[in-house]
């Protein structure tokens, strides 16, 4: 047991240093010595996963569940996450539910990711209201996770609740230092404003995104759409032209530029 734990520590150090091959080697030896240590097995599975040996990682976790008789929450959650990544949504959902059922009053706060997996699977299944409930449960356990909040905001948009999505995007933005929100947060706020028909406010967000990430053609798409909605056709035309220069073969760029040209052709001559 002492030797297996020593190997586990050495493997953990290699893992933290990004030396996946040595980590896998050390942890593989540790598992052979101490097959019933679930923490060692879980760490071994993580090292296999990092090396791209994903089916082997899942096999190790599945064996770990058998060893624990389905009573180890960390192993169960790890398998849920990996099955979801592999597209095995039914198994991911079942493992997430079992993880939740294993939680007690002491460790309930650590299973927010199990609720997230449930939410993602329900979303894929088209069960959007159930997915929404699952995200709310996850956030009740971890209210400051930007990934969970971002996914919730996107789902609220899909459900036609842009006002709630905007509030959620604003909550995500407050988790970052001023003016350092990721691009998807700024665009998310803009999209929510667009859905609420607050086109000038949307334009402000898309202008901000375009200034911060000028090489991303999506910022030009969104800004052009906002300018069109505001009736600022000359500005829309200039932005669409820049988008085509960045991505000349992008069909959406070309279609957007065509829409701007049509809008300009319908404009009163004195307004051109």
C-alpha cells in the first residue's frame, strides 16, 4: 500500500507538470499493486484520458464502479463527464443521476457538475424545461461558475426569455475584472438586447466586441445586423464590407452584404 501511494504521488506530480506519459506509467503500476484504491484508479483514468486513450479511461472508471459497487461519487461523476464527451448521453445521464443520489448533506455542494450533465442531456433531448430546472439546481450549489451561468443564459435565449438571459449574462460579466469579460459574454448580452428589440443597446455591445476582437468575423455579422435594425444603413454597409474583406468566401458574409445593398436601394435618395 505504501508503494502504491508513493507511485500515486509521483504520478500526480507528473500529471501536474503535464508529463502525461510518465503519469500514466506511475499510476498504472500503482493500480496493479492496489486495485481497490479508487482514488488511484480515478487518477489513472484521468491520465489515460489526457493521453487520448479515452476508451481505456472509461474502462478503468467502469471497473472502479464495480469495485465500489456503485458507491463512489467521484468515480461516478468522472464517468458521467467522460461518457457525455464521448456522445454516450444515456450512460452520462444515468451516471449523473446516480452521482446525485449518492450525495448527502455533507457533499451536496460538490455535485453541481452532475446537475450540469443532466441539463445538457435534457437539452439535447429537447426537454428544455427540465434542462432549465437542472441548471437552476446546479447554480443553487455553485452560483459563481461562469460556465454554468453561460450555458443557462444560452438556454434562456433558446426558450425565448431574452430578458432573463440578459440578467444572467450580466451576472457572468460581473465575475470578471472590468472590461475583461470573454467574447461570448459580450456577444451574449448583445444577442439578448437584439431579441428584446433594443437595437441601439445591442449595437453598443457588438461595437465593443468588434473593437476587442476585430479578427473575429462574427463581431462584424452581429454589428451589421444591429446597424441594419437601427436603420443606420451606411454604417451597416461599411461593417458588412469589412466582414467580406476578412472572410470573402463566407456565404453569410455575402448574404449579409446583399441584404444591406437591398436596404440601401430601397432608401429614399436624399437619405443615401
